[in-house]
C-alpha cells in the first residue's frame, strides 16, 4: 500500500496510484481528470453516466464501472484493488463502496483534501479563504471574491459554488486567492490534522441550523462538520455573534499561533468585532486603536442601492468584510467594492410588482433557516412552500410566522409534513396544495393560486424551505419557472409591473448546506 502521507504536492510521485472515484458529476469528473493528469490509475464508479462523460473518461484514460444498484459493490472495484477512494460530495455514508472501503481500511478522501495536497502545480499556491454555514455561503463567497477582485487581486470563487477547486488549481493563468465555499458534505471528509488538512488564511461559519440531518444523522454531527473549517486557520476565524454555536466552534478549533477570533453582527460591535452603529457598518477589529475607535465601511443606504439592505444580506456583508479585512484589504477598498456588487438571482429577488402585490423569488431558500430570513423581511405574505425537506422539521418555522401569513400554497411531491405543520400551528391560514403530476404545471398552478390569495400590500414569496429536486432540476430551475409563471400570470397587469428576465443556471442545490 502506498504511503499517502508523502503525497503532499503536485510534484510528488502519484504515478500508478490506484484510485476509485465515487461519482461522475462535476466534482467527480474534476477528481478523475486531475488524478489521471497526475499519472494515477483511475476507476470511476457511478450510478449513471452520460455518453459525453463516458467519452471524456476514455480520453483522459480513466475506466468506468456503472453501479445501477447502490447497495451492490461492482465486482470491478474488488478486482481493481484500490489504494484510495475519493468520494464526491453528498454520497451517503452507508453507500456500499464507502462501507467496502471502511471494512478494508482503504482511506477515503474528499475533493477538497486532494485539492489542498496538489495546490502547488503552478508554483506558489493561491491563498485560501474558506466559508461555510447553513445559509448565506454563496452570497458571502461572491461578495468576498468581488471585493478581492475589485482591489486588484486575481480571485476565484470555487468549491460548492459550482467551480471545482481542482479545476481552478489547474487553470494556467493562476490565482492569488481561492474563496472556497464548503458544504457540510465536503467538510465531513476533510481531515483536521495531517498532510491533507487545509490551513486557510481566514475562515467563517456564518450560522448553524438544522439541515442535511438525513446525511449527518444529528444536529451535533452536522455542526461538528461545519466547525472543521476553523481548524488550522492562520489569521482570523470569523463567527456570528447572533449564533452562539459558531462561537463555540471557534473555541473548539485548533488554530495557528496568532490567529484571531473576529465576530460579526447587526448590533454595536465591541473591540475585535464588526457590526452596526445606527445605519453605519463599522470595523472595530482591523485597526490599531480598536478599543477606542472604529472604521466606517459603508452605510445601510449604500447597501440598499446594491440590493443588500435586508438583515441577512447585511450579515453576509459584515462576514465578507471581516474576511477580506483579515487578509489586508483596506476599508476604502471595501466600501468602493461593495458599491459595485449586485446580488445573484433567486435570492430574495423581486420579480414583479403589480396591483400593489410584490412577487419575490427566494428559491435559494432550500431549508427553513433560509426561508425564515426571507419571511422576516415582509409583513404580509402569501407563501409558496414545500419540496424535499431533507429530514428537517418545518413545523417551528410555520409556528413562528403564522401571524404574518395571508395564505400558503404547498408544492412538492411529499406535501404531507407541511400540511400537518399548518394544521397544528396555523390552522387559520388558508392553505391550498398543488397536486400537479406534470412538473411543468407546478409553478403556473402555484402562481395562479397565490395570486388569487394576495391583495394590495401583500408579498407573494416563493421561499420553499426545501430542496427542489423532487419536481425541478435545481433551485435555479425552480426560480426560473416561478419568474416565467409570474410573467405569464400578470400579462398586461399595468404600468407598475417590474418584471425581470430569468437567470442562467446557478447550479444544483443538493449540497447547499
């Protein structure tokens, strides 16, 4: 068996290493492609494969073994006798290939560990800023990347955001900084110590709420996975003052000498914090006289112009500012960079206004914690809710917001848990289920029903609090279909209508946590 501890560089001897790659999605192919370029022998195991991906594997010299039954290990795996398994994010821990590897003491890595080990392909490797949390990861990563780029650095948003880290590492032009969005699936496989443990310049856990409990088994295991992002951080561990769990994750982490704990929050900051003083966003962490002074970074009014005025968006701004300030970005550059940032589609995005009713797409709200932030932004809501709940109880969310709900429209294949939650905690709220067998009719039907419930002063909010893959390709597809249905429903609704075009594909939400 090869000594894997010696494989800590692109320029190490990877030749002939026998590796099973589990999965052939975007991440899985990037792993296979990287390993093949390194000279390893690669066997990809996947439930299915497109003709295009199959042909691409042949081109790079990797083999493919289809696994139509996830409970049965393909015979090719045993015959291959792998020295290493690299698992794509999201494969359940009881998957047969992972159990097979465990029983035989075959090491299992994730794509992030492999990327960290080979990050020096082009010489001096890019620095890493690592971001995780139940919600807000993608927006925060985009903010950090935009701010760094606006200051003149070559930065790339990678990882769970859609561009595999391994692809970015091999990009010939190179980068100064990788801003790495990490899902709980990826973090599960990340070691905290040893040669494969990442050591980011700065790291953040934005928040912790129940999500992906079907994968991790418990909230404690999910939080523990998230906390791995703090380990070995060099300059600053950024945490959320409003979420005590994130502070405890920092306290439990082993970090490098000199690393600071820096908090963010919507309240008045203390020394070593970022926060709000009235309508001013201030930094009391990264200045010499932080005990007596503060630096103004921006104002709430300026954030409103960039679409960042809602409380959860302001929190994302504060977290992003803390991360870039930790790596030396000036306060002036933060302010100018924020002024040119625009929020991505499907994140509390106003689609149209007609007849005094505002239509809002927050399809990115793939769990109750994200939907809670959206619901808090509007006083009177007709709520389109439902989808894949991923083992999470939606009842507390229904109970918390019952008084602001004008009505509810329930979508999704398994609507019963949502309907039962309303029956227990909001029986007075009018509720209609969309029982559409044709997925193309789900959003048109939901929009028609919601429009009939809404009146002047209401917001029709599509914040499903669930993943989308039961009826849609991903959260972006769900949001696009909502926008199209709203446009068709409103038709010539009047001069105050302000419809926006639908967005391009923003990637899957299966690993959003």
